[in-house]
C-alpha cells in the first residue's frame, strides 16, 4: 500500500503518523463497505420438508400397581413453492454519501399435511391438511454518510407487509381464514473514529409490528426499541480487540385488541 501511494505521488510526509494510518487502513480498511449498481432478480424457490417424530413413554402407578404406556407418531410433509421479484439500487454520490434502495414482491403457495397417530393407549389417527397462499412485499431505503475513512453514520427505514389465505381441513371441519402481518423498522447507526486504537459505535432501532389473525379473532401490536453504545479498543502489540459495551437498553410494548376471545398471543 505504501509503494502504491508513493508511486502515485500522494504522500507528502512519511512520518510516524503516516505509517500508523497505513497500518490502520491495512487492518480495518474493510469496515466501510460501499457498492454501486442496479440488480433486478427473479427467483423461484421450491422446498420439500418431511418431519417424522416418534414418542414412547412409560409411567408406573405405584398406588394401583399399574404400568401405563404412551406411544404416538407424527408425520408432517410440507411442499412450498415461492416466486419472487427483487430490485436493488445502490449508488454513491458526492463522494461521501451512499444511497441504498431495495424492494421485493413474493408469492408463495404451501401444502402441508400433518398426520398424527396415537397408538397407545387407544389407537386414533388425525390428519390435518393445510393449504396456504401468501403475498409478501417489502420496501427499504438507507442513506449513509462517510466524512472520512473511519467515521460513518447511517439512517434506514423499511416497510414489510404479508397476507396469508389459509384453508385447514381435518376429519371434523374445514376452516378458511386470513392473516395479515405489517412491520415497520427505523434504524440509525453511528461509528466515530477517535484514534487508531479507539472507536465509538452507537446504534438505535425502532420496530413496529401488527398482526391480525381472523381465525382466533385477535389483533396484536408490538413496539420494540433498542439502544446500544459500544467502545472498541485495539492493542496493536497483540492485535487483540477489546469490546466495552457502555450501555444497552430497550423496551417492548404490546397492545392487544381482542374481538371475542380472550387469547393472548
């Protein structure tokens, strides 16, 4: 790196501060990752999942001198097909700024069969077939600022929504219902370069989630917040990094609106 800078006539003073900076760049130059370009992606993702479980248990009733056996088996087969379109746009501008945009749209349909068989003490078989159609959409944008090679700050926001149409079929009844999930997120991060051996990091995240489930007639809203302040020190003699988390706090707030049931998610 030094030879390259010297050949480009970019070095005016090669004192100890210069070589300290060179070593710092060599060790930590990849911390600020920036990219530029546009990408449009179409994706098809099939997935087959088979889960088989068997359970055997034995208990003894000392009072009545009776042994009890319990044996059951469960077989869950899930076939998923997902189609997705994804768009990425990453663009640096004015040398110190970075803009990142992302959007996606996905459609999936899933078929799941859950076969539960209780062998002991009484033979009984239950089979539940679930068919789900799902639409998921997300959009996100982030803006970052890089005043120098070691200090950066960024602000990002995203919105994600999904809707599911579900049909459950078993031996007793069929059920059709919809679920809706909505999420917003706000993120801020800040990294301040104090010296080659000292770095200060701060992050703040705010999430809002909303879930609406028609089958259990329940609505839930969740607010989550987290804050973190971190001090990183580097001891060049052994190249060890010590991590001091000064404080980290957060809170979570649930707001539930129940229509006719008393079920708490």
